[in-house]
DNA sequence: CTGTTAGCGCATTCAG
DNA sequence: CTGAATGCGCTAACAG
C-alpha cells in the first residue's frame, strides 16, 4: 500500500488538489458539500498527510530540537518530560539528542538539527564553548537555554536561581551549627555549578566564616567519580561536619561512600543535595535538598520557545526567567 | 541570512545544481578539481543542506519514532539512552513521544509520527489495544516492540525474559525460607507484568507452595498508588514475610511505606525489586533485584530496526530477541 | 466557491 | 565528466 497523496484523493472526489488541501486544512472557500465529500473519502481511504512535504513547502517543521546533557539522569529526564508534554500540547514534536556533557556531541547535534530544519532549540549547554550556539542565534533560529546560561551571550533562558539555592543550603547548615562545610561542586564552566559556589561563599561570608579553598572539591557531574573521591576525602582529615553537593545524583554517591567509611548521616556528617529528584524523598534517610522545579523549567522553556517561533514574543529583548528554588529539610541534616 | 540552497552554491561555483549535489554526496562522476572547488565554496559560505527536501525526495527521513511509556521513569530513561546512542551512531535521529501509559496518547503519537514519515518505530506499547500498531504493520513501516510484546500479533521485539525473572526472584525468596510472598504486580494487560506473575506462580508450584490470589496486589505501575496501597496492606495481617515488586520504582514506594509502619528490611520483611535501576545499589539498604539490561535492550532494538529499515534483514520472520535477566542479591533480603 | 500554476530544495533519470 | 529536465507532496497566489 504505497501512500496516497492529495492527487489520489482529488481524483476520487473529482475535484482539484487545491480543493482537497483546503478541505483538509479547514480553510474557507470550500462548500460544505464538497468538503464533506472529500472528508469522507479521506477517512475511508486511509490517507495520511505527508508532513515532510508540508514542512518543506511551509518552511516550518513543527518540530523542536532538544539537546540535553544526559537523559538517563533523572534531573534531565524530569525536564524532558516537561518539554515533551508542553510541546505535544502545542502541536510540536521533539527530536531529542544526548550530549553526555561533551561539546563535540553538542556541536554535531546542533548541525544535524539545523539540517532537519527544526523550528527552534531547547538546550542545556555543555558550556565548554558557545560558538555553535552563537551560530544558531545568527541564523535567527529561536532558541532557549535551560538550567544554564552564558554571561557572554544574550539568549532566552530559563534557569534556577542557583546562587540563591547555594546560599539557602549553606546558610541552613550554618544555622544548624556547622562551620566546616564541604562543597562537592560540579565543573565550574557549568554556570549552575559556579553560581551555587557563589551562593555557598556568600553564606559563609555573611556569617563570618572564612572560605577555604580546600573545602571545595569534585568539579565533576559523574556519580562514580564522586564516590571514589569521597572515599579519599574521608581519609584526609579535612574535619568537615557537613557536605553540600552539586546534585542529588552526586549526593547518592557521596552518601554511599560515607556510609562505607562508617560515618553516620546526619550524626557524623550532614548532607544537603540539590535538585530534589523524586528518589530523594524515598531514601531510607530522606535527603535534605534544594528543590528545583524541573518539570516547570521544561514547560516554561518550551512555552517561551514556541511563543517566539510563532511570533508571539513581546519586545526584542531575550526572555529570561529565573525560577526560585526552595530548601526542603528532611532527615539527612 | 536566509538559507543558501544548492542553486546558490551552483551559481557561485559556475556549475549546475546536479554537480553540486553529486560533489556533496560523494558520488562518482565529478572531477576532483570541480569537487574541491565546490567543497571549498560550501565550507566558506555556510551552506546547510535541507534534510527536509532530501527526505521528501528520497522517501526516507533518517528519523525513528520512539514511543515510550514514561521518560521520567529511570527504567525507560535507560532504554532511551541505549536507543539514542545507537541511533545516533548509525546516522538516525529520534523523535520521542511519551504515552504516560495511555492508549489514546499512543494512538495519537503513532499517527503524527507516520505523518512525519519516520523510517521506523520503537515502541513500548501500552497494550490496552493493538489496533493502531497493527496498522503500522499493514503500512509496512518497520517496527520493533521493546520490553513488551503481544501474543496476538507477530512483530519484531526485544524483551526481557520476564517469566524467568519472576521465577528467579521468587525461587530465591523461597530458598531463603519464605513461604508467604506478596507480589506487587503491574497491570496485567502489560505482558511483562503478566509473565513475571507466571514466573512467580511457577516457582511456588515447583516448591509445593500453594498459590494464593490475595497475595497478588497492586496491578499498577504508579509509585504513589503503591505506597498508599502498601500502608493498607500492612494493616491487613496478610502474614507475608517477603515482597516481590514489579519494578524497583515500585519497590521504593513499598519500602517507604513499610519503614513508616515500623517494619524492618530485611528482618521483618524481605524485598526484591525488578529492573536494577541505577539507584537500587545506592540505597542505604541496597536492593536485591532482577537485573535487566536496559541499555542493551534499547541498543539491540534499534539495531534490529535500522537493519530492517536498510533492508539488511535476513529472512521474512519477525526478529525477536529475549534477553536473560539475572538476580542481583543485595541487602534487602 | 473552484482550478491552474508555481515552487519549497533536493536527487535522479537521461542526454550530451 | 557535466547539465537540463522532472517530480517527491504540498500550499499559496492568482484567475476565473
């Protein structure tokens, strides 16, 4: 059964291709009689419009390119869900690409997606460079950055207020009496890692605690690495009583290492995570963490993007949205 | 900067469109001199091929439709990662759609993806019906079912040996001395839930333990529901000493409920999960579970699909692959 | 209200 | 080795 085309339907209905097209797209200028006739033929014939042709002709594909760092990480998965739901609701499909935090893959993904003529991009940038994202901008393809942003270039973006998140977590620990707080950071080219560090520093400063370089460690987003690192750190006698981690995902690795070193949470060491992934509350020692509205972040980003795609944007300035995080206190502190 | 086309490049190079097309696609019949010239012009001009046009012309989109039940569930996320990696490696993009286990959404997704002319489908079917999947088959669009399969229709599929998984988990518990084993099942229209139940029953039978209907509960894949249900069950005095759950995801809900009811794992009640999602091993009481090769499942499914798309299929019969699971014993039993 | 014409960007005959 | 012509399936401008 090779696919039917408008021409086939037109022939069966004894009208022109144009008329069929009009009937199918609910355009005016078709008598309801011919329209009904066409529609019934379409229905019983099993005609399926070819969106490839439509996209080529109309110069819009109703498809969004979604470039995420790691779909198997529940943090990004939650964002992806928000994106997919929202896009679908507004009539768009998403082409999803994983970068594994590698800039080469991001670059490649951007290229292919431009070739496939996506109408816009949603990206959690790797941030090792931004040249290729700049090129998207220059091509005037709508674009929204998610969860991370660049200081150097202006773009639409939806981010978490990471400086505040870092501050809240740290200040809370300080108020619980902790003075030596280890921060397991993500890589600092990542804006969210950097800003959480800034929040951490500000909290220390406001409470007259001296910042110590050696209490900041990690600089990675890989749980496995952090687990190994943590085992080493415990042996270093750094004298910390609390740990703030870049993500819940990392906190899991940290806590496993700590437990294996026979330290008790929260008695020997308090742990605060970041993101509030679903699992955080289901742990045996539920994790105190900075709640981030991941689904909403995906949703808002998608809405901003589609608004721009469809020319509903107000003003010329990039649209940036910063979502406030919230500290969720559980049993790990 | 409106997009350049082959025509623009041809004009600049002083050759025909055809020649440019040939040069770009590494076809023979172009002198290396003109080819070099064209390539250098292409490079400096920033030409980007329009894959929409190419797809329309060639009747293939190099895009796969991926229809998953719930991308925010780490089990599906892991499969998705395997799919994306593999597809990307072989030059394909994926359009991802979530169904939330709702048949209506699956149906709608299938329709849109056919319209977008994906070259093939990877689907974890909701299984409340199969009419629309049948239609895909009738259209002769390549298709691979993942993690679940239908008895009623023949299709390519890659599944876990769920009967065996259910058996292994149950027999292990029996060998640990348990006789009253609660099975928190997924919905039984889902083939994997049904087969795990069958494995559970077979293990009981082989060990001369009477099967009891009331020890099978749940019939849902939602963690929240299971959590609530579990709290009720504990109060029912069902007298069970072990629980086998349909998924690690559900096990999390179950364990939380159990702990809140002051029962100890594994002393008061042993728990076995299914899937072995990454978190299972990072829990404070690491979870005994049936390991499923999720990434591989996605990978194999994608390879089978692309082989069929590209006509590399051997034989006419559907290609079905069953991956053996493995029991991973940890501290929850 | 309806049909004819043109063209989106590309790959592929077929002629030279 | 190269180019002119055709059409993938669709929508839009224009003419009736």
